[in-house]
């Protein structure tokens, strides 16, 4: 679990959102994106990158993913109230919500009914009505994060003396 650590002035909704990102699969998505970057990087260099350098990059993963999640906070705060965020968090903490994230093809009948019930709520309807705007904002932030992460990681490896392929 990633914990948000800010100053005492931070709002509760920020921690709620960090928790929400954990249970709804967002955190896992960015962890996988970071892992995929590390898998792709060796093919970008002429040299074999030392194991201790990979270890350093792996240590950065949690901080990099947390930084991405923090970039998403204002987007969600723009679209949802704290009460709505709490409702979304509570849904994704249920067995049905977790199965929906894990593998929606394996939902039980009871889980399907619970999801159907949730989709009838005002919060779920708001999620649906804000989906396009939310997705656009998230896509822009994600693209910038991944681009900056790639560039910064490449620059760090070049600075350590590794030669990129031409």
C-alpha cells in the first residue's frame, strides 16, 4: 500500500484517492507501466546495464508511481466530492469491486448483481457522465508522466556512461 504523506493541511480526500487508486487498479496500472519501461530500456543501449544500476531504478518505482498518483489527485478532485470518492472507494473494496478489477470474466452472479446495483447509484452515474472528460485529463497526465519518466531514466543512464543505440 502506498501512503500519501503530506503536511497537516492536506485534505482527507487526497488519502482517500490514494487508497482508491490502490483498490481500483490504477496504482497497479502505473506499477506495470514502470516495470514495462525497465523491460524496454536494455534494448535502447549498446552496453549491458549493470545489475546494481537496475536495482537503483527498481528502488525508484514506488516514488515514481506515487508521484503519478499525486498528479491524478487534482483531476479527481475537480470531478468528484469527497463523499463521492468515499463511495467509489467503498465499492472497490467489496468482493465485487475487487473481482471487477481482477478479472471481470469471473464475476459470480452475486457479484454481477452488486455491480449492477452500484451502477444505478448517483455516484456511478456521475462516473459515467464525467468519463470522457476524466479520461482525457488522465490520458494527458499519463502521457506526460511516461514521457518524462522515459527521458529522465534515459538521461540518468547516459549520465552513468551508458551509450544509447543510434
